[in-house]
C-alpha cells in the first residue's frame, strides 16, 4: 500500500464542528454578492415574456450546455453521490451511472424535438395537437409535483451543508430550519430579479466552479495515493467499517429488484424533468439544442468520474466512523477540510452552496413559468393574457413555491439527497416521459391518452412513494437512533421497493395506450400530428407562437 501523505488540518472530533465560521460566512457573502451582480445586470434586459422564460433564446449551444450541466449537477450530484459512495461504495456509484446514461435518452429522443415543437414549457409540446385546457392543466400539475420533489432534495442539502459550516448540530432543528429558510429567500430573489437569463448566468458560473473544484479535489486525493486508483480503493476498504463490502454491490440495495427499479427511474427520468426540458428553449435553433446536450454530456460525464474518487477518497481519508447515514451529505465538505483545511472547506462549500442556489432557482422559474403560461394564460385566460400579466403571475407563483419549498426542505432535512432526487426522477419518468414520447411519435395518441398517462402515472408513483419504506417503516439504526425513513416512529408501508419506477413507469405507458383507445379516434388531433412531425424534425415554424 502506498503511504498516504496529505497536507491537512487536524480532523475535529465531531462532524458538526469544522472550519472557521467567520471564514465560511465571508466566502459565502462574496459568492452571493458576485452572483447577485450578474443577476441584476441580466434583469435590466428582461423586457418580454421570452426574456423572462427563455432568456430571449440568446444563448449559444456551448453556453447552454454549461448551464444545463449547472442545472443538472445538483446537490445530489456533489453532496449526495459522494456521501452515498463513501457510505455504500458500489451501490452509491449507481447514481452517477444512471444520471449520466440518462442523457443519451434526452439527446436521442427529446432535446431537438422539444426545441422545435414548443415555446416556453412542456405544456406547449403536449398541447400542440391536443385539447389545450385539460392537457396544459395536467402538464402544469406534473411540473409542479416534480419540481417540488426535486426542491425537497436541494433544500435538505442546503440545510445540512450550511448547518455544518455554521457548526449548528443536527439536533438543533430550529437552527437548521432557519438556514433552509434563508436559502429559500435567496432563491426567490434570484428568480424574481433575474428570470431565466439571470438564473442561466448563475448556473454557468456555478458549473465552472463546481467542475474545477471537484477536479482539484480529485487530483489531490489521487495524488495522495500516487495516482493509483487501486491503492485508493484498497485504503477505502480498509478504513470503512464495512470492509471489502464497499467494493461490491449489495450494501444499500440488498434486493436486486430495488436496484433495477432505481436504475430505471434514473435512466428515464432526465428526459422528463421540466427544468431540464425548459433549458432547450433558451437557444435559437435545434442545432444549438443538440450542441447543448453534447456539451452537457461531456461535462457531466467528467464530473461523475470525479465523484467516484471523491466518495472513495472520503471513505479512505476520513477517520473511521465519520461518515454515517446522518452525516453522509457532508462527505465532500469534510473531505475538503481533511485535504486543505479551513480555506478549501470554505471554497468547496461555497461552490456546493452555489450548486444548490442555481438548481433551486432553475426549478422555481420552471414551475412558476408552467403555472403562469399553461394554467393562467391558456387555461384561465383562454390564451388572451398579456405578456406582462403572465410574468406577474409567474413571479407571484415563485413566491408561493419558495414558501412551500422551505417547508418541505425542513421536513426532509437529514435524508440522503441523491435518494430524494431519485424519487423526483421516478415521478418525472412516470408522469412526463410517456406522454412526451407518445405525443411526438404516435399518431393515434389523443387527449384522453395524455390525461390517463400524466395523471395515472403521477398518482400511481406518488401513492407508491407514500406507502414505501422510503417514507415509513425502516428499522431504527443503533448508530443514529433514527430510522432511514422520512417519518419516524410509524409504519404504514406496504409497497416493498424504495423507488417505484419499476412499477409506475410501465403503468404510465400502459395507461397512455388504454386512454387513447377509450378516447376513440379523433381526426382533428391526428391531423395535427403531420404538422407536429414536420416541425419537430425540421424546425419549420418553431419561431412562431404556439397558440392553436
């Protein structure tokens, strides 16, 4: 075994007392000030609804690709996956593999077609050849639910991260709740002031900082082991309480069916995530949309290779017992402290904080845009709303979503955020993806099929989540005194799998078929399919408003 030599500050005895609070706050304030400056500058050019929702379609493919990476590389990617690998080894790395492979589905089946067919939201695509009001209402409902699940993960990650840096113990629920509320307020400011353009700039800055920070830490960890990955893995196995088991599957997912269900949700979920789909509307053409995805795949793939080293690096270099189910979201910041002391901890944590802020801002603007554009403008106002009133409703909705996200984040605080994001992926893959694919590629698909697919997939997925071990019923851990379930001390689960994707995704596809045949043949909707097909493939007419 190559000896490990790491320049480091002494590791504190408790994972809740690391670094200098003053230095951490100073670095955070610098970052917030810089990003707010860019958001304010962007806000001065927001003159139309297109500027607010789609950044005026002014970003190039590479710029949007970096922003997509910023949107996608969430707290789950940096904090959650590193912690999952440090704690569960091989099983934790499944998240990285699933999140990356998912982009092939998005590239081949969704990106270009959505850019050509829609205008601002997923509802534009689904309503292109369907009855406007019911389909847009369903699309908005699905968007809000998926965004809520995703926001849960980000806000929970924010609570754990900032509490670590401000040395707020996990037992201080009030203190952590205040931290989550502050993050939520900052998120609302970014969205209300900057819109999509300001949010995009924050995402670009954050993506660059995150990838550079992860690269530096990866090189540092590998350097400590003579750039020998085998030595790193061997040391991780020696230092982990679980020994060689961290190098093999089965630590977290002892049931292979649970493993398959999670993988299915991860691989299919990305192509149904509303905040990712909305990013394709910020570029001027389908060609730039394709370039966006290619850039995103390269950047995201590189980052997920880093997570393997960071996760096993935390297992190898942190004192045995530091990473538990309660502290796993802090694995990356604790590793940064072990490697470079207070300064590196502050920098890496500021980057993680930037990650959370950028993603929650993107989620909030997507959810608020969907409500304002699909429900208010097209359902309530029958397409007669003015752009100014639409944007006002979007901003009001952002306030409401921010409050709900804060409350949900407080409830979900302490859960592994990669796992929470996997639930959001399951909901997206169950409610959105079947409907999108049927709308784009199946001529007979109709409004009834769309409603069956969206509401059926959404309802089945949420019901299975509520009655799964993820919410209640897991045994209490002797190490933490807590159950791994969200709700403590009760057991009302009957569905055996943590992630419902294996059941809910096929069910949604099946419901779309059943609903289509129940709804019967609709010549008017089938007639629009030819126009939609030409537009999706060629982009002809994609710059025009999609009011039908």
